[in-house]
C-alpha cells in the first residue's frame, strides 16, 4: 500500500485550519450577540448572529471539501456584514475609533491566497472591493441615517478585543501566504537539484494487447529523494507546472525515452515495442518542441513510430489550430499521438476529428465506474464507439479487475494498462518480463497479476 502523499496531508491541514477559524468566528460572534442582548440591544444582537450563521455554513462547506465555494461565500458575506455593521453600529466618535473594519485586510489576504490557487476575475474584484471598503471606512466618518451606535462601555472593550483578533488573524494569513509562496519554490529547487544528482528515473507500465502480449509501455516519471524517499508525482508535478519546470522535466523524460528506444531496437524481443511518453501542455507549446523531438529521433536513430506522445486535452488551451498544425508537422516525422484522459476535460468531436491522433485513452475514472453502474458502462461504450467510428486505437488505463478487462475487451479496446497486468517497474525488470513472456502467450490476467507481483 502506498504511503499518503504530502499533498493530502497538506490539504487536511488547510481544512483543519479553516474549520478552526470558522468555529472561532462563530463562537465570538455568538458571544457578542449574547452580550448585546443582555445589554438590551436587540438589533445588534441579531446582526451579530449573521456572521455566526455564515461561519457555521462555511464550516460545513470546508468539511465537505468545497474550499473554493467556502472562500467565496466567506469573503462576500463578511465584506457585506462588516461594511453594514460599521455604518449602522460601529460609529466612530472622538473617544473611540471605528475598529470593525480592521478585519477587512484579513479578508483581502484570504482572497489573495485563493487567487494564487485559482486566478479568476471575480476573485480579483472581491479583493479590490474589500481593500476599497477598508480605505473608505478608515478614512471617513460616514454612517447610516439609521445608525444605532454601540454603547460606550461596550466600545471600551471592543476597541481592544477586535484589533487584537484582527491582528492574530492577519498574522495567521501572512504565515499561510508565506508557506504558500515558499513551499513550491523550495520543492522546485530540490527538483532541479534532483536532475543534476540523477535522482529521477522512469518506471515502465506494460500495455497488453487483446491476445495477452506486451505491446509496449508507458514511461512514468519517478523521483527518489535521498532523505524523503520516493516522492509521489502527485506532489512534485503540480509544483513543476506552477513554477514552469515542466518543459525541463519533459525534455529529460524525452531524452530518457530516446535512450530506451535505442536500446530496444537492438534486441528482437524488444524492438517492436512502443513507448508512450506524457507531454504537458506547457512543454508541447514551447516554440522549439518540434526541433527537440526531431533532434531526439536523429540523435538516437530510433523508429519514430515507436514513440507515442500522450497529450491531455489541456494542450488545447493554446488554441485548436496551432496545436493541430504542430501535431501535423510531427506526424510527418513518423511520431504518433495519443489523447490521454479522454472525457475529463474539454472533449469535443470537432477537435477530435481535427487532431491527428492515432490513439485514444479511456481515463481510469471511467474504467473504475464501468462495472458499478449501467450509466458508467454506457459512457465507456460511447467513448469506444466514437473511437471506432474515427478509426482510432483504444487504450483502457486503470484496469484492475478481470471483469473490467473482459468488458473492455468485449467493446473493442485494443490495449489494456493497469495493475491487473503490472505496476510501473524499473526498465531492467520490464525488459526481463518481456523476454520471459513474449515468446509465448501471456497468462490470463488473474494469473499474470500474481506472477508480476513477485517481480515487483
């Protein structure tokens, strides 16, 4: 069983922190509501219940894992509440200044952290409105004509309590922002060092044809850290994407793939294998990507048809026409393309007809659900039907059970990849597996799984 990834642990820490913050807001808002009610200020007591209710709603959203919705609801609701509370109740006077607006910079900081995660115009507008509200409330004495000022005895407490809470929350958000900005850069620096120290390697997961023979493999990047052990791609690939390192990592993977294909072409048992390599959108959209691939093929003198470049639908964010044109140029060199994770992004029959792909990969999430419901099976059948109509080879990834394999085989899938047939393993082990099994038919999947487990 694989160890839990640091991304999952970090995600849980964020969730716990947000849960604690929302409960703290609910507690203090309720406390102030009780205090106002005891002193006979019913409207203020009712007003203070609003952030308490919002905080509990946000707690539910965080617990459900809906962080984006939580942050948006929290920012908009508390922005409206703070501005309204300042205009109606927190009225400045010569003795006690207005203090409720001091929470607005905290909201703006939370918004900025969310903006770093997922930039969006709406989020930027909320941040701008929050900062504008802070400046307006701090620089002016504007109040509502219906203002009901907080009593002086309570204001004497509030001018100390609210700034203290605001300072604590602001410090916490600054710390969160610092962790958010420094962690990726730290891991990115280590990743660049890993390239220099030869800590990266490729693992090879077999792809099995309909007759049970190993037809090729997918090359998967692995990082063996000297102190952390094996670092999951789920941890370092998003960081590499964010820091713009994917073209560097992708170039290394392509070079290793070229060496592997050059090695395989000299051995009859391996020479007919194809090798699939994942290419990120940022790497594919580099201006010199065509040159890089062409030089790779020339340097290693390998058969281009044995190299399969796997693209996800994210590559189309650069535009259909430039992507299709670049693929056509590479296709003329003999390289073939596979469309990975089909159905999970911007799937469209229009672009599927336009792109010169040879292979379509059914995403593992669809494979996992095909035996769980009729709708899941119908979806996979539809994908297979599309591929057949367009004369594309179909690869099913994430095949883990004999029943999944049987169903996928029945609907016409050509290649199968998943733990049922073998986990990603080092190149030497993969080559040994091919030499052992290629001369004769591969055993049935349930027996093969047991035998490969011993090899891994």
